[in-house]
C-alpha cells in the first residue's frame, strides 16, 4: 500500500492545479466580497435583479433583443439571494453580494482554467509552467492599469455597476473561456447537435446571445477558424461557419432593438474621431511596466521567428491571435462610432479588446519559454512580483463609478424602509436619496421608484407592491458621501 508521500509525489501536478484553482477562486471571491463588493447601486441593478426575460430566447421589440444570458442570470441570482441566502443571513444586500461574488468568480475561473489547458496543450508547456502562466494571466487583469501614482486604480475586471458585471464581465469571461476550449479542439469536427457536444452547444448559445460587445470574441475566432481550416485542409468547417452565421443574425436582432435606436448617434465621422481619441486615452492609462512586458515579449518572439527558416504551427497560432486582436479593435471602433464614444473609455465596455491584448501579451512569453528553457525561472519570479504588487492595497482599486459613496449603508437603509413599510401595512414610502449631478439624478434616478418595489416584491423580500417616491437632497448626499 502506498504511503501519503508517494501519493502526493505521483499527483503533485494535479495537487498544484487544484491549489491554483481553489486559491485563485478564494482570492477573487474575497475581492468581490470585501474590497470591491458587488452590491446594487443603480436603478438598472434593481430593475434586472427582479425582472427576468419572458423567454430565454432572442426577441424583437424589446430593449435588449439578444441579452439572454444577463437577463436570465441576474434575476436568477436575485431570486437565489432572496429565497435561499436571505433567510440565513437576514441581510438581503449581503445575500446579493455573496451570490454575485460567487458567480462572477466562477466565470473568471472558467476562463483561467481553459487558458491553462490551452497553453498546456497547444503551446506544449509543462503542467507546472502552465499553472504559473495561468496565475500570471489572472494577475495581469488587475495589474494592467495599476498606477502607483494614483489613489485609486482601474482593473480589467472592473464594471460600472452590478448590472454591468452581468452584462460585460460574465459574458466576456464566458466567450473567452469558450474560445480557449474550442482552440484545444481545433483538429476535431464539432457537431453542434451531437449529444457528446451538447455542453458546447449551450456555451455557444449563451456566448452569442449575451452581449453584442463581447460575442465578437467568439465570432472573430469562428471566422478565423473557418478561414484556416479551408486554407490548410481545403475543407469547410461547418461548426465555425454556423457559429459565425448565427452571430451575424444576432447583430440584426440587436441593431433593430429599442436600445440600439436610443444610443445610435448621428455624425458617424465625428463619433469615429472621438472614439479614436478615447481609445488612445484608454491605452495611455495602461501601466508603463506592462507596456515594457508587452514590448520585450513581442520583440524577443519576433527575433525567434526571424531566426527560423520557416514558421511552425505554434508560431502560426500566435500570429492568428494578433489577427483576432485587430478584428476585435476594428469591430469595437465601428460599433462605438455608432453607439457613442463615451463607452470606449470604460474597461468593461472594452473588455473584449483588453482580454485579447492580455492574451497576445502573455502568449508571446509562452513561445519564448518553448525556445529558451532558462526563461521559465524568470517567468515564475516575475509572476510572484506581479501578484504581490496586485495585493498592494496602498494603491486601492476603484469601486464602481460613483465616488466614495457608502453603498452598503445606503442599500441597508432602503431595504429597511421597504421592509418596515411592508410590516406596517403601508402602501407608500418616501426614500431619501443623494442628490446627484444631471437631470436624471443617476444612479438613484426616478426609475428607482419603479424598479425597487418590483424587484423586492418579485423576489419575496416584501409581500405587497409598495408605491415608492424618492427625494434627492444635498443633506442625504453629504451623509452617504462623508
């Protein structure tokens, strides 16, 4: 019978992989629970926590025709928070925080695990160095915008509010993880309606029908894959063509939706120039040391390619990553030239670009590791330094978009007032909210009068539909922003 030390020695790579998964998930969960807690702040947060899509299908004549994933997942999480966690925690906002932190962390880890499999299988890295690169890949999302001269830092997993985590970060991680999974099976014929590929069918469906800004990750990969297969094998990749075709249909749905009509801008040329300026500003906010990491890796890789007489399959694979990056940039610039340049300055709205940029950056180093064995020690040391820098909370990460408001205390107040009114049998309640800039008083706009009572009623927090009136005031703002 084998002793414990022998079992550990035989399975050390598996144990290290499990430690990486559990440790990374725990860090992410803690981050989204306590450092940047995922709790509602805007009218949209409350609206979609309680309003589920009529059918989990693309629809016409609605605000968001193709946002199936976020408009199903967010209200499901709202319901789970109220019916499962709330009776235990006795704190509805904490319950929302717990389930949202868990779900967001889960989707991020799905992406990280598939990335590890991708670099291990397709780039021929050993299990240990693949794990190191996976940790580095995750850390780069937090390090990308790290600026030690700023009191607060953006990060590539940041979103404007809770609703935007369901609309951008989760769809982005799902698309990214699915693409890594598909890249590991490029030599296989995937049949969407085969029982063995049913999971892939589900992932493809929710990836496409999630977000028009994020599904470009899957669409650009499918387009490149179809072209590659035809060029290299003189064969039609039906899977890739079907996926790309369905995505094109989803664009037709989306651009005929109510929201598309609301945000469409006149003057494409003017918006196009503004988009380019905003993109440059976004690139300027990237960590200077990250640019150094990117340029050194790209330069060394270029010398390796030039020194070889002909390219390898791995080299071609990496060059296609660059093509995918270019396609994503062109698509997003065109899309935001139609929808408005204000979106492109936001990391969540530009997540597809940031993801592919980080992928291109780190994959150049995986190529280098294949040719320079000693560089692996440097990569491990560099990963440790980056991880420790990410933990440096003397330069904290920015939480949402709305300043240093005491969100939990404000959310507890409105829940307490609603529950109290429900217990006393009142039909109306007046909520004091901070006075914000702008005519809509966003993020606590007049729409909160509609969204909040319905969300709490549908999720069972209150037993009746209570009429809500909000009263914005400077005094309330001073109290919650002090």
